[in-house]
C-alpha cells in the first residue's frame, strides 16, 4: 500500500536521457556506444526490409527507403508517445489524483489503439513475414497487449478506489475509516497477482528501438504498487478480522511494564481501549490497572487447581494473570476482569511493552510529556523503565511515595496515550511497511501479543504468530524459559536471561537431545541500590525474588535438572507440555542462578531447538 502512493524515482531523468539520446542520434553517431550501434543496426535492418517490400512492389529503391524510413520513424514516434503516457499514468496514481490518472489512462489507451492500428497496416503486416522484423513486431504486439491488460486490470481499478475512497478520508477526527482501510486492502489483494503476471510478461519482452528500458521501468513501477502488501501479506488477514466490516467492536490495549517482570511480559501498568463505532476505529485514553480491572479473578475465569499449583495465589489477581507464559490464558482473564469492572463486552486484548513505544517513535517522531521528559527512538525504554523511577521514586522521595507513585502512573498512562495519538495524527500510508515491521519483530520477541474472544479469529492470530501462546508445533521445537517477580519492585531493568543450547545428540529412536543452560543474572549496582527506594529495589536490598518456569517443546521432554542454588525443580504438565518450576528463588545483586537441563525433541524432528523466553530489557541498558 505504501508504494502505491510513493514518489516516482528517477522517472524524469530516465525519460530525459533517452529523449536526448534520440534527438542527437543523427548528429553524434561517432560517439555512440557499441550497444547503440547494435540498436542502429536493427533499425537499418527494418529500413532495408521495408524498402525491399517497396522494391518488390515495383517502386524505386530510393523512394522505398524514404517511405520505409518514414514508417519506422512513425512507429518510433508513437512508441515515445506511449512511453510518455505510461509515465503520466503512474505519476498521477502516485500523486493520488484520480482525475489526472483517469485522463492519462484514456490517453494511454488511445496510444495503444493507434499503435495497434499502425502495426496492423498493410506495410507492417507484410513486413511481419520477414524474419528480420517478425520477432520485433511480435514483441511490440505483446507489449501492447500487456499495457492494455495493465490499464484495464490494474490501473483503472486503482483509479476507481482512489476516486471512491480518497486517502484524505482515511482519517476521521481522531480515528480511522474502516471502509477506506478495507477498500485499499481489497484492491491490493485483487491486483497483486495480476501485477506479478503482467510485470513478468513485460520484462520478458524484447523490444526494438531501445525501448526495453522503458517497459522494464514501467513494470518495476507496477510492482512497486504492491510492495507493502507483499511485506504484510501474512498479517493482513488478521488485520481484516481485527477491524471487521466496521461494525462495533471493543478491544483492550494493555501497556505491560517490563520493569515488573512477568512470564508473559510484565505488569499491566496502563490499559486503554481500541473501539470501532459506526465504522471508525479510535484509540481511547489509558488508565492505571487498578482503575480498569476487577480486583479479584472471578469464578468466570475458571482458575484450575493446576494453575494455582504452577503460578501460586497470584493467579487469583487479574493483574498477575501474566504469571502464566501462555498469553492466550492471560488475555482471557484480563478480558473477563475488564467486563466485570466496566460492564462492557470485550472482543480481544492487545498487549504492548515499552520497547514497542521506542520503535514507534522512530516512525512518528519524539514526544514530550507534561513534566518535560522527552522520549525518543533512542531513549524511550530506558527513560520509562529506569530513569523515571530514579527521578520520582528514589530514596529521596520516601516521605511522598504514594503521591509520587500516582504521578508516575499518570506519566506512564500519558506516554501510552500521547504515543497512540501521535500515531493517529501522523499516520502515513507510505510507511505501512515500517509499522508492520514493528509488529512482526514484536511478535517474535513476545513484546506484541494478541488474544481474540472468537476462537476462529484466535486461530488466525496463532497462524500469524501473535498469540504469545506455548509452542504447539513439534516440527519447530522450542523450550520455554520464563521468570516471574514475586517481590513488588522494579528490578526488571536489572535482570538478564540468557539461554545456551548445545549441538544435539541423535538418539537410536530418532529423537534428538540437547543440553540447555538457562542463566538468570542480577546486574544491579551498589549505586542503584543506595539510591533506590524499596519501591524500586524491593524488600530485600536489590535481591531479585521470583518463580522460574521451564517448558518442554511440543511432543518432547525435559529432564536432568540441576540448579546452581541447589533448589529443586518440580515437574508437572500444562497444556500437554511438560513443565518444571521452582519457587522462592533469590538472586543476589551481582549474582546468577544457572539451571541446566536436557531437552529431547519428538522423534524424526530435525529442526534445531529454539528458545521462547520472557522478554527482558537487557539490550536497552
């Protein structure tokens, strides 16, 4: 969609160069390259062949050559008119000017018709019987057919959508028009396979008179119309389900706080809404979690004894549902808690982490918060997950901690609100590929996750890789390495999780066994401990306290656990996955907890073992 409206690159220069070449061809023959000599040779062949036709008809050679030259120049002139019209069509489409594009398209069609009529004339029809000209005339015919197909099947449908749904109508107040979004998605879905077919045909045409570069350039511009669509093709079915047909929908948009780490990302510090009403999508205000979710997990969430065993009593607080590394379960519990608190049905939940805010600012630009804090694509994560705590909630603010805490919560909510508002205000259709890349990278890192209430829609979420659920594909095995904080604090900034996987040992039964080492490190400094309040460093002087969960891959097993702290790993099974877990972990400042274990994948699986883990902040320090 981006390149459908991007600026034409080097088009004028290429046209100017070729026109200059043909204007000066007769006067500067001695300076032509070998390639141009070949073109001239082909033209001379055409002239001679047509001249021979006239001779055969009893006309003198001199008159025949003059007439032949006139015929060839006539076709050349029409070819350059065609070339100019091709340029005008693409320029008008890229400028989002449907009136100009339609006019240029009409002129292009006239040029095609005129050239077809010329090539169907008696002289050229007779010349087609000679091998020297037949191949090139066939190529010209192929070109004309391809241009005609491009006009009727690609360009004119695009012009119609531009006319019916001008891009100026994409923004509606502080939201987006669903009908406009769907119109362009449908257009791209329709023309993308046609562009592939027609552009491939064009690039395989061998044209006379130096026109190969012209048609290749046009084919490239056609392809550029759907480059963004190609980049986001796998994501678009999910997006179409998300926006629907414009009927009313409500989603939660949760900003997880990675400084208070959870297996599914982090504490749901700020929660906003995405609403579709009367065909317009808007992003609502963000509020702190206590103002949005019910305080206790209700019976409607159907918490099981197994979940209580694996994740402790935390699972009975909706805000801590993210102790479960399966975001599908987390999203469901959050949705139920929101519905009970707000008496409003929720169709799905989208989760983002502060790292996504930093990536987004790289596209929409910097933002300044009400306290003067500047957030950029270089510093946003560090400011939000470290600097702001030590600015407002350090040891010097002990006497005003409640007020300071509320103030920081408001700044976090303001950050999410301002970033989303700037995304809407500065939304650029030409940057669709950039937006998609942020989402795609976030899905891989578990910093963007999604849950949909409708099971069929959730299946699309899984297929697109955004569900944040456990790995259920034995052919692409992953071991899960997760951690949850149990001491209320902001030490997530200081936690490292590094996992190393050995080369596999191939067993007699066709399974493969890997040695895995998971290392949890606490990198907090003495200075950070001294300056940090209990709110930041917790109740144990900067020691990280929590739970560790390690999951087997689908169809595989985990065994032979050894922990550097001497702790015991308990075993159970969750969603058909073996899971090992350890409670009461303490990692002192400057220390590490190392857990080694073996992973055996399903028989016959040759794909190397991957790692799915809690997203940390270590790369932003």
